[in-house]
C-alpha cells in the first residue's frame, strides 16, 4: 500500500520508511509506527512517521 496517504497509516502498523540520511540511496528501513508526524491528508514524498525505535522518516510502503 502507498505511503503518501495519511489514512493508510495507523500506529502499530508495519511500514517501510526512508530515513533522511538514506534519501539519496533510497534504502528502506522497516519498523512499526509509533507516531504520525505529518498533519496533512497526503504528501507526495510520503507521510512522515516516528517508529517505535525512535527513527523518523517518510513512509514508502505500508504492510497490512
């Protein structure tokens, strides 16, 4: 599922994110959403989230 729509992302769901330092390479990091940091209903680069381990990045894929 696409990570550009806020409605697709809920705390506790597993997602793949791109961390700020990995934006050039596109390396994905998998984790569980703790907080949703983007307030708008959508964002072209992905909704920004904080994972349970504290890492912050933009969601690329959502796992159901």
